[in-house]
C-alpha cells in the first residue's frame, strides 16, 4: 500500500507523488502527479500499482545500485535500431538497475567526448533516452541521500569510488 503524499518512482515518468486515491467503476486508483514539467496526473490501478510505481530506494538499496553502476562497462551497439530498442526496453522496465545502466552509458559517452567523439555516434533520440534515465536516477538519489539535486551527481561519483 502506498500513502498519500508519498514520493514514488513511476516506471515511465520518474519521480512522482501520490496525491490521492479514487474509485471509478468499482476500481480503486492512486492518483499520481508526475514531477515532469507538465505535472501530469496519472491514474494507477491499486491492484497493479507495484508493476507501475515503486517506493523511493532506501540508502542501503541505493548503495547496492551504486556498486552495480561501478561494475558497468561501456557498451555502445553500432546498430541504431537495436541500440534504441534496447534503450527503450531498459527505460520502460522501471527497474532501477536498467535505469542505472543507461545513466552509466551516458556518463561514458560524455566522458569520451560526446557529440565530438569519432568512436561513437548517438543520435538525439538516444541522448534523450539516456538523459531521461539520468534525470530519473538523480531525482531518486537526491531524495534517498537527502542531497540537493544540484549536488547529487558529484556525490554519486564520489560514493561510487568509495564502494
């Protein structure tokens, strides 16, 4: 059971808040407000909520994700369709490790020169998906570790090195 005003991660939209509950046609729903610019409200069926939203990670679980991130290697599929399909699957899974994987791939891409890199050519769609994953992860970790959103990326990189 989720509670009103609880921060959650929506599998597609990222950081969200449960704002209320409602019953429509004898089905119970959580009304979830996204933290995206549009602040959209989504109706999430209570019976299937756990496959759509999840609680914010506790610090111990977040540290496990950071250990996972530390072990991720740079992987860029040169086949655009296969790469984008893989990114979409990971992004829409809602799994924090899938999101972390995409976050780390963007880190590697930026680290080796981004758009100016001759080795890897990612298009705007790729960058959008990786950036969305990064935003989702940083938003969540900011709440988990109670660190200002503007400082969380540096905190994460330092913590990864310590683990």
